[in-house]
């Protein structure tokens, strides 16, 4: 057996068959039930022409079916492709074509969107619809299709067709990042297991064999995770499979609702909550402030954020309501996996502890010297992705091969302090050059969100004749603070930041726009701050 996600899950399911594996709402599947249903779906996909290496789009809200589809794809040596359910038609068509989707599994709510573009999706051949269609959908005549449950019922046996699964099988994770069209990050299963899942052992040495994984899954009392983030987000897939390969019970929120999160924590005795940045953590902190005393949350001991960094003020708000928990900022990317834990200091800087796998390098991939204040980019070697799918130019820039060693060089600008600690300044693509001074949006956003009347904020550059660009900010006030004065925010920022970093333009909006995964939409922020001044 190999370090393949399907074989690893199957091994865990054999040793803990009756444990609950995944719960979403009123539906729970044990490890054995999930395995059997995934086998049946894998058999259906193979019969529908999904050959090894072909891409299957997963266009679903969080659900047990989402997990079944991912496992079924792995079993069939197919590649599940995560689809952002907020995309409009032109964005969807781009993804369908770029990923060369052969099959899509879609919920009834989104089936009309797929039907509308199916005639222009040149690779699409098969559609599976989850749930009862609210009204008939006219599908393109080229397509075959079926209802999800009927497809599973057509395979009465519990085993699907077996293929030779290997550690080299692919997993492609589409990431939209903060700008531009989505890109498909191509992982080998083994590299994903070590880099993103930390060898199914996040608090110790990575497991290196199937037997180590199964022994650990059997040992002790199983953990219960609540995944509040959408499964189409890379950080959610990390948490999902790290939990499943550890024999944990995964509780999913179909869509994020802070009160529902509190109810599920109490109902299932959840110990670990995974969410995405302030976009989810701030509403959760507000729900705790107003209603926390109505729930028994004694089981909870970790709230972790992936995909976006929690501001210091949000961490403090969570720990004020839940003083016995640990709040963790997991730092990573779709292109690199899980890179470590970020600590936001009192100075507002984001610090990443030294790691053998994570480095700061210059343009020649030489290590940046500690303590010199030199800026470089985060990079790692070893278990890293192979490429961006269907994009050789970006692949060469992001995944260079030097002397036979694969690297990933990220867009995050960083420096190394004298003790080896890495200070992460933010995405270089978002850096604002104001009169020759570099301003990283994340630092200004941290300062703005430290104001008690601010719920959320994004920072982007505003064109300026004298300085080239000035700092602009879009701010969402907390409820009851719609009359928030921009000058009050500037005074607050001046106590924390150098003058050239203080926003010259502040637009107060009803709601800051983010993706469903909580990532910043800096294109939107630039348009809003350019629309006027305040």
C-alpha cells in the first residue's frame, strides 16, 4: 500500500468502521458507510468515462456528498476540482475550460448555471445532480447525466472497480488567490500528505507508513472537528483529510452561521474549530459575546484559522470569551501546504517561527541573511506541488527546479530577524509604493481592525500625482457604528503606524466584500477607494 489518500482512508475505515466520520446537519456517515458509498460512486464515474487523471468538478455547498465525491475520485484515480459556488457564469466557464472538466457533480441550486454554460464547456461530458431538481433543467444533448442517489443505487455492491493507486496520483486544488483568475495547483498525493496534512500528525513527527496512520487513528479518544469554512477552500481540505486520516469525527456547517456553529459545538462536543480569518472569527466572537453563556462549550480547546490571518484584536476577543482555549493562526498556501503558525505581535507584525522547510530567499534563491532587514520571498523545497495545471509560464516562475530540486517560491514578502524568526509582511503583488516607501496592506488592516468600532477592513493603493500612490482603506463598521468618523480612524492608525502608512482615503461601507472562503477581494477594494474620498 502507498501513501495515497484513497488507500490511507480505506485503511483507517477498516480499523474504525463504526466511528462517525462526517456529519452535516441531520446526516451522519460512519467510516465504513462513507467508504462504501464512495466505492459505488467511483464505479459510476468509471462507467461514465472518467478515466485516470480526468477532472471532476465538485460544485456543492458543504455536505456529506462533497466528501464522498472527493474520496470517489481518488478511488477512481480521477482528480476532484473544487469550484467556487459564488462564481458567475463567465468565471465558471473559465474554470470549466481551464480545468478541462469531464464531469461535474452539482447541487440542485446550481444546476441551472451549469446547464446554461454546458454547450460552451468543450470538455464536459457527464453531470451528476445532488438532490431533487426544483424544476426541470434542459441539458446539452452531448451530455449524459444522472441523479446522485440513483447513480449510487445502481451499484448494489460495496466495492467499486479497483485500479492501481499510487503516491503519484494527482490532486488539483484551484486557488483564486487575491487577484486574477483561479489557478490549479497540481499535487502528488504523497507530497500533499506530507506538506498539507503534516503526515496526519500535526502535533508530532509525520507518519511515514499506512500502519503508523492506522495505529494512531485507533489510539486514544477520537477528536471532533467543526469545519466552518467551505470545503472548496484549500485550508478546509487540509483540515478535512487531516481529521479523517486521524480517525476524527468531522462536523460540517453547510454554510457559515455563527449561532449554528455554537449549537454544533455543544451538540457534538467539538474540540477543534477550523475557520477562515476575521471574516468568520469576528461574527463568531460577536455571537459569543451576546449568546455564549447560553451554550455548553467546555469541550472546545482550539480555534484555528487557515487561509487568512486573524487580527490580534479578534484573537483577544475570542480568548476573552473563551479564556481556556488556544487560538492558532495557521500559515500556508494552496501552493505550499501548511507552513507553520503565525503570531501577531503587539507591534502588529506577523511572525512565523523558523522551520527547516520554510526559508526566505532572494531572486537567486539564496537565503536572506538574518538581522539585516533585507526583504525576500518565502520559499520551500521538498514536498511541493508539481505545477500549475495548464500554465507552463506561471509554473516556471513559481515552481522552479534548481539542480534537480523542486521549489515553490511564494508571493509573500518576508525578512528574517536576528534570532531566525521570519517576519511576513504580506503579498508582494499588493504592496503599495507611496513616494518610494513600501506599505503592505496587511499591516494597515491589522491597525484598522484594532479599533473597537471596526468589524472588517481592506487596504489598497489610490493613484496620487505626487506620491504615485497613497494608502486607501475600505472599512466595515460594527453594528451601531455606521456614523464612524474616518478622521477618528486616522488618529487611531497614527498611534500605531508611520505617517505614510496611515490611510489618506477611507471609505465606510455597509459590508466588506470577501470571497466565500474569506479571502480579500482587493480588486473590489481598489475600485471602491478609487470611487471617491473621505
